[in-house]
């Protein structure tokens, strides 16, 4: 993949989360990663989306050193990079403050898998991280946010659970490309909204049975998938 | 009815559920059935709505054998067909993951008839199916989804109750035409939203009395109807 | 006021409730009344709003006899007329199934005056009618709906409380003109939404104190009003 | 700053709150203040936003005496002025009846700082004022509303907490400019919506820990800030 193509896909992922109503003002950012070159392309910090151009995107290496770009990268860069370093196969990361997913993060509750819409995308709950220590917040906050996510995924497969809620903060979503990550961010907001409604209707709503959850997940993912045109 | 006319009406029903905000990405599908020819026209699987043309719709017989079309039909085809085979007078089926109706399906609760808006369209609760067995989920899942719906309607008239919530999944709606089925899908989402609000305001809200429910249903349906221009 | 001008204002009131998102499909209707001629202009039954013209509106006298028009009037005509006959000073009536107001009607709860937004328009709760008897529903249903509203207003001033929730049904709103009635319908939906949120946040939320309620109502109504350009 | 520039910024702030969906009809108003000239520019009372021009804005001194303008100023002028007189550094005030913030005001509950979205803008809860006495409501109501706000801020820094909920009424927001005040009004509505959802999901949701709150506030405010392009 050329850097030019990656820039364009990352720009498009940033615009997609705006078009889908996930972004207020400059909240949120999308990045993409090219495992061959080891380069990351990310939104600059605090730049309004409606004037964003591919040239303004910032290119860094996996340590956050700027390779190309005159603007400061998103302040969440360090979080994105630690996900690329730790989650093999992930090549796109999207962070938003989308309303319902953020409310679940603020409520510090996992979003359980309550229905097939959820299971079509995620093979289990959307987990919330453990609260961070004062020391982890004080220094290298964004880096430590990434570490908190990675710790939460010790026993989870990031490709089967392509999203997390950072405790008291908001969601990070990812996928095998920036386009997939943005798509997952839209889906996570919808699932958070559905779960909000479901528990308001029935406070004792139960998780989808495992066999139904897996049926739906595997209908769309893996070698036995039979959804869509293949 | 010509196959061409049916294709156009089915396309329009698919677009109507998008226009009305019932569809996210490629969730959902509409089909139509011609009882004379025994042919069903349905949306292809996973094709974005904004590029959908009448020619891309798939034509099958009642057993699901493809009669016309190069694309794979919606993965929910088997569910649609079993409804056409078992519900006389039904010639349109629409499946969506519309937000509030899906939340009720996830909450695994019937939507009671709480007001006259509901009674104008549906003569009783919108029922939720029984959970399916692991075996029914493992093999012929979509066919067995249809069987679960039909079992739920043993004592219900599908023309007086033109919708169901599949447990843990989402609504299926139907009617005497694809246009009616799409219209009912919009109404069911509105009724699900109203019922969500009603129970949040008053957890002990009561069903509409039978005589008021029937007054409204029969004001719009059957030979004594007096609503609209006739 | 000429009949032509009344037709145009009634059409505009019908379109306003659509523009403001209070109407799904053909739910809802607006009418106007000219006390000098004793004529009422009302929407025809079941006609889509986007093709509605002033000529299609139906003109009746206060007994419901059609004076002009080829179409059947709204099935709710009898309810509108009884309000004009019983509420002096009322010259516009609007009926909608707007979402939050309808949910309160289904919950069969008065909407209390919880804040100054409410008090700016309505000097007390928005009342819900008593349930109607089976006999009242069976025969002359729409007329008896009007009677139920009038009974509920025995001790209320319809100009200080320009709206009602019909139990299990939906709101009727009114005012000194069709324009005012449509405006009040928009406000009632907003107040219903605010009250829904308020009680969800605080189940024990209290009514606005009388002196604050009256301050706001009288800031906008009556001879001591000082809001706006006068 | 010229008066012409201030007029244009105040007009723009008034239009921004409309564009962002915070305003129904003529609810709400924005003003700006020039500390050098001691002049305040404010929206006229009850004028629809879509016909508002810079020339129609009303210019007053800090006592409310009209310096320029043919229209009556917003009836809330006295509240705005007392904020300019008491909150050094504040040069823009915006009052809306935005839905979720108004619901919290009606519920008479502070909006706690539940997440980092809140902490990015406000360093603690959004406070609700004490109820006003009947005497304070009867005479000089708008002035006394301002006094109630100022009393509530005895131990708060208005630049760290740029918003208040007036008990039973609605929010007032402010900032170092009319643009900032309008921006804060949009944010306050979003925070109110997030807090509504958070408590509905988890009635026992806890405040963000102080160290995380301050980290986010100071990431965007003060001399150690590192968000955006600086």
C-alpha cells in the first residue's frame, strides 16, 4: 500500500465518523498503519474536520517520531501506536466520543452481547478497562491508556473483539484497515444504543446464548462465512 | 402482476426502509411474492442500498431455487419463504434491525398494545418468538427462524398481527404487498419507540381496553372501516 | 377573515406539524374556525401531506354538515367541532400523535408543570382525560372523545391550558388561531419530552412553585406581558 | 474590538446555537461584552432567528440603558449584565432551553463530572442554583436570577465552570467571548445528554476521580495545555 493511498483512506475514515454523527466539533480521530513500512498516518490535533486535507495528516513511525507533516498529531497518538504494536493484524484505529458508547464508558460497564446485531460483529461483550492509577494518569497518560487497553485484552482476541471502552472516557475501535475501524466505530455506537434501550425495557435482560452468538459471528467472519457476495 | 412490476415494488420497499431510518449499512431486506407465479423477489445479500437496481434483485421459487439473478439472495431468504408458504394473503416481507423494535426483541418482551396508534395497525401485542434450540440454530438456521415465527402464530391471525420479534434478534414485518410490509416496518419501529417511552414514564402502564383497541383497528380495517377516502 | 385566508392558514398549520416532525405518514390533522361565519375548515381524511392543496380542505358548519369539498373530512372532525362549540375564543385545533406527548397519553399521566419552559405556555399540568366507557366508544366515538375533553375542562380555562392528552390515545391542542394551535402542538411535544427526561433523571422531581409558574405565564400572556416586541 | 465586530460575533453566536439544535422557536439568546467600552450587545426579544440581522441587535451599557437599537432587548438582559459585572474575564453569555440541560435544571440536580468529555471543558459539576424566593421572583425577576447565579459561584471560578443550571428553568453558559459561550452551550447540552444516559445505565455511576478530571481539564486549559495546534 502506498503512503498516498493510506493517507486517503485515513482521511476518509475520519470523515466517515463525522458523517455518521459520531463526532462533535473536533472530538475523535482515526489513524491507519502500514505494517510493511511501519508507518502510521493520523489526524492532526484539534483541526476541524471540514477543512481537513490528506496533506495535513501526520505520518509517524511506531515510536511516534514524526516522519512527515507540519502539524502536531492527535494527542491520542501514543494510544493508537501501542495498539498497532500489540494487536497483530490491526491496521486501523478510531477513537470517538460517540454518545451511547461514551455513556457506557462513563457508567464503567461492559456492553454485553444482547442480540444478533452485536454478535454479527463482536464475539462477546465490549469490555471496559480497569481504572488507571494516579501515577499512570500523571505521566505518559496516553501511552498508559494504551497499556490499560492491552492489559484488558490479555485473554481476548482483538480481531474478535474489535473495540474497548476506556473507563470514564470513551471507546477505541479498530480493525484490519482504517475503513473497518470506522465501520466498527459506527457499529459500536449502535450496539451501545441498543443495549441502553434493552436494559431500560428489561433490567434483567440476558446475554444471547453462546451458540446463537457464535452462529451469527461466524455467519459473517472466518472461512465458513456465508453472508454477502463472496 | 408482472415480474417487472414486482421487482420495482420490492426495490421501492427496500429503499423506503432506508429513507425512514430503519437501516444501518446493509442490515435489513425486503421481498415480495406473486402467488400466481409462485415467485419471490428479494434483495441480494450485503449489497449497499444506494447502488441497488431492480436488475440486481434475485428471483426464486418458493423452495429458494434461483430463477433469475447473478447475485446471492439475502441470507434471510429461507425465513421469508416460510412466511409466504404459511401465511395466506401475505405478499410482502420486510426484515430490519430498526432500533427500538430490535431492543424489544433483545429484551425478549412482547410489545403490548398500549395505545390507539398501535391499535390502528395491530390487533394485539407484537409477539416475541420462543428462543430456538441449539440444534435449530446449528443447521438450517434461517429456515428454523421461519418455523419459530410460524409456531408463535398458531393462535394468531398474521393479517391482524403483521409483525413479530425474533427473540434476541430483530423484527420481521409483512403485509398483503411489499409496500404494506415496508409501511408496517416503519409503524412497528414507531410503536416500539412509543412503548419504550410509555413504560419508562409509567412502569405499570396498562394495555388499551379491548373495546377501544378493536374500535381503532376496525376503523381502519375490514368492511366497516371509515378512515381515509374510500 | 375570508374563507380563502382560513383555508391557507389551515393548510399552513397542517404543514407546520409535518415540518416540525410531529407527523408520521397521515397521522394528525389541523382545523380552523371562523366564529363569524360559523364555518370550520379541516384536513381531509388519510390524504398525504405532501400533495395536500388548500382546495382539498373540507369546509363544514358546526354540526359537521359539509359546506364545500369533495373529499371526506378527517375522521376526527366531530372532536374538533365540539371543542369549537364549547371553548369560546378557540379558533384552531390540532391533533397529532407526536411521540412523547402520545407516550404520556398512553401512560395515562398528566404532564406536570416542571419548569419555566412549560409555564411560558401553559398555566398548570397538561391534563389527561378519564377513560371512555365502552358505550361511548361503540357509538359516536369521535363526538364522545370531544365530550371527554370538555368534561376534563370543567374547572380549567382552555385558553390557559391549550392542550389535553386523550387517555390511551394522543394530544389535542388548540389556540386562538390555527397557527397558534400548531405552535402549541410543537410546544406540547417539547414539554412532554422534557418531562420524560426530567422524571428519568429524578423520579421525585417536583412541580414548579406556583409563583414562578405564574411569573413566567404572565410574562408572556395577558395585559402585564413584557416578552417580545409590543 | 469595534462595536461592528462585536455585533457580528454576537449574531454568529445566536445563529450557532440554532444550527446546533439548541433552540426551539425564539427560546434562547446570546450576548457579548466589550470591557473597554463597557458596552453589551444582545439579541432583541422574541425576534425569529432566521430574520435576525446585526443591525437589530441591541446595544446597552452595563446598567441596561439602551445605547443603540430600536427594538426591546431580550427579557433576560438583566441576567446577562449581572454576569458581566461579577465574572471578570467573561465577555460572552448564552442562554438556551436546550433539551437535556433543561431537564437537569428541572430535576434540580447538579450535573456531576462523570467522564473525560466533561472534564475537557469543566473542572467539576455543572451546578444548579438555589430556588429563588417569591419576593425575588415577584420584582426584578431577571436581575435576581443573575444574583442567584452569582451566589452559587461564591466558591467557584466562573472560568473553570463556565455554565450554570437555573433551578426549574434552564442553563446559562459563558466564556471569554460570545463564540466561546456558544461553544460551551453546545458542550453543556452534550454533557447533560451523556449524564442522562450514564445514570440510566448505572444509577450508581461515580464521579471521575479528581486526578483524571484535572488531567483532562489541564490538557486543554492553562499554560501546560498540549491539545490542538499551538
